[in-house]
C-alpha cells in the first residue's frame, strides 16, 4: 500500500524512482532551474514519498505536476499551493506570447535539419532531439492565445510529429510511432491543413500494414486520398496514390495497385519539388523505386528490372532508402530463384540497414527465404 498520494501516482504510472529523478533533472534543465544533486534528490524523494517531509519548494511541486500530469490535490500537496499553478499558467501564457515568425521559422529549420540527417544517417541520431522539439512546440501551442500563432505552431508540430513517427516506425517502436501520428493529425486539424491531415493519415497506414491490419490500412489510405482529391498539390496527390498502391499490393490486388501507381505517375509534376512539401520525395528514382518495392512484394519478375534501373539513380544521401531498395532486390531475386544474387543483395542490405539502425528493414530481411540452389541457365 503506497504511503502517500505522491508515491501512489508514481507506481500507477510505472516509473522507477531513478526514472523520476532523471526526468526532474532534465525538465529543470530545460526550464533553467537548479536542483539539488541527484544523490540528494534520491534521498529527498524517498522522504517525500514516505510522508516524512512535505514537498516544500515550488519548483519541485511544479516538476512533479508536469512530469506526472497531476494536480496538487492528486499529488497530495496542500490546497493553499494553488497559487503556484496560477503563476505557472500565467508564465506559460506569457512565454507563448513571445513566439513570433522568427521563432516559428527556427523550429521549422530544426525539423528540416532533422529530415536531412535522417535520410542520410537514420533516425537514431535525431529522434530524441525531435521528441524534445515536439514537447517544446506543444507546450507553446497549448498556451498560445493568438490564432495565427497557433496555426503556425501547429503546422510545424505536424511536420515534426510525422517525421518523428516515421523514424520511430523505422526503429520498430510501433506504439510510439502511432502516438506521434495521432499528434500529427491533431496538429493538422488545429492548423486547418488538409495537406498535413492527408499526409499524416496515409503515413500512419504503413504502421497498420506492418502489423498485419491490411484491410484497415487500405481503408485509411483510400480516405487520405479522398481528403486530398482536388484540395492538395499534385505532388501530394501523386504520393497519396502511390501510398494507396502499396496498401493494395499488401492485399494482393496487383492490378489495382499498379493502376494506383499509374495514376501517381500521371499527376506527378514535371518538377517534383515543392518547397511547401519538404517531406515528399518523388523525383529522381523515388517513385520508380516505390513501384519496384511493390512489384517485389507481389513477387513480380518485373521488380528486378524496375529496381536495378532505379538504384543507380537514387541520390547518394538517401541511405535508408538505398537499404530498403537492396532488401527489395534480395526478395526479388529470391522469388526469381537466383540464390547468389539474393544472397549478395541481402548482405549489402544488412550492412547498410545496420549502419543506419533500421530495425524495420532488418526485420524484413529476417523473413527472407533463399532458394535452395543457384539458378541454372
């Protein structure tokens, strides 16, 4: 039986004492506040939780409220401390008022930088940083009273959350990826952006595909495509059609899948770069490699030519995409009965996927079944 409400909340949330101390230290650092040493804090936490002392200083009460997401009453703090919460709210509203276009642009640049690092080195190097940025933007958005400011913050938040969600999926952190996409969808509604909403809904569908919920994924992809019809730029319409095609391929609907890719090619702009859509890459070899991926998953022999033609055209900075293409080629050659080529590409893919810590691609490779022997002429 917990000795205090403070202890009960920690146990209910499943946090260890060490984890709570670590969160308090990190949160205080972001707030620019100084705390006692972690060793002293460990002793003090035990004393607070066992009711030997009250949590006296306002900063510690604030940290507990923010980390646990509970009120003074729920944490067992005296009711006369409500003034602390009022002061906190006023401080947060005041901080949000300081957000201006320059600050929003700085957040946007941080997300763009993370995107470039992610494409080359994988999400492991930037996922933690992105999560911290998301939390900071969320805090400002929740306390902003300026509608235009809220829209601008929500737009950046949606972009950051979809990027972090994709990185989490690549690390096989399924639940975290889902939650981040939910944040992105809420941000899209706040921003009033069908572009962000359609993109977040469609990208979230790949989580459903990965966990075997194919029917739900295809339904969600069709919904995203409907949202984007005649309301989003052609580049995103193309991406949504291709995403739908991948879902249809997962259902084994080859003809419908390839028709979706034909539609994607038809609406793809001649210059497939849009500064307003920095999260979409369909130029160079990207749409071709995506079609090759689908052909490989369908076991279609055309996958080999499609992928081998696209591979040398893929820009060198898309390391994770290259790893995915090598996985696709390994499966395509295995389906064709060419053990030597399948083995060669699987080894290359494993090296590259390990380099960028792509658990998703490594998991795909673990399901590769090599042909019994080399292909004969």
